[in-house]
C-alpha cells in the first residue's frame, strides 16, 4: 500500500508539472546499435564464444522507448573429444516504454524475458510498472545529452520456468515473484568519443520465500569513427535463491565492435 500511495502522489505532482511546462521538442530515433564479439580457441582445447547485442532508443515530446536484446553463446570441448558441450547459453531482452508527465517525471512499463541454461533457467517472463524520476539532466548548447540520471520506483512481477539441463536433465519447480522494484539508469559522455552507462535494477520478493533478484548492466563505449566503436560490457545478475546446485552470481564481461546504424 505504501508503494501504491507513493506512486499516486508522484503522478499527481507530475501531472501538475506537465500542465505548467511545455514538453520537449520531438527528437525521434536517437540511434540503433549492433555489437558483436567472438573468441575462438583451438589446440589442446577447443572453444568458441559469441556475444552480440542490439539496442534502439526513440524519443518524442511525450514518449520514450528503449529496446535491448543480448545473446551469449559458447561451445567447448577437451582435447581428443570429437563433440563439445554447451558452455554458455544466455539470452536476455527487454522493452521499456515511458510516458512523460512533466520535466522530471515519467510513467513506465517494462516487459522482459531471459534464458540461461547453465543457471537452470529455461525461461523468465517479467513485467514492471511505475514511475521514473529524472534526478539529473545535462545537455550542451546543441541539445545533445551529456549526462542523465533517472531513478525508477514500481511494482514487479516475474515467473521463472526452471529446468536442469546438466549433468542430468531434470525438471525443477518454477518460481513466482511479486514485489516492489527499484532501478537506476545513468549515462555520461565526458568527451565526444567516450560514453559510460549503468542500468541497475533490484527486485525483493514479498510473495512466498524471501528472495532478491538484481541486475547490473555497465558499459563503456569508445568511438573510433562516426559509426564504429569499441564496446566493453559488464553484466551481473545476482539471485539470492537460485535453482538447486547453481551459484547466486552470474557475471559476463564482453568486448566487441559496435556499429551505429
């Protein structure tokens, strides 16, 4: 009830602010990017790991839309083995839509999904709705964004469809989550070639067993040309109640080339 009351108050404040201020001018597509990285080993051990990601952002005077899809696939075999085993199979993505309620407030809806076979996650479906509060926004004289900090407060629901893929294929009980959600999105461009960003999400469960699910998505992009950049990406996912026999923390550090479409 406290979260609901807080959201109602912020919506009311945002509505008054929206009536007092003109919305920002239309911007349109801010950019779509595709990144790709590959690591291959051969000899005493053989392995191939491929990571790729696609992102897109759209902004108008009233709406913001962000979409993201990431894939990490890996295959490995020891010396003398003809066939290898899956070493990584992590697919994740989400779409977040935001409606401006004024200069500082937005109402948002996030829909996402994830597959992580080494973590015994056959699939996760999630949704979150709430309010975003812009704490900091800095632009240059031409209107280009230099720094942006936004905090999110909402309600989150998800369901984990679990299945143990190795060493023995076994069905695992699914897990449902319901509770508040807290998030943070930060972007900073200290110089034209360099851009830093962080997306943090934390979800405590209030339905059934105590559990906290959290994500951290950190990125460093260094532009080489107007369209090509080096992309360094650190992804962490922490689950206080993972599937039986699985670790709480999943971490992926990837590097590759990013193409601005």
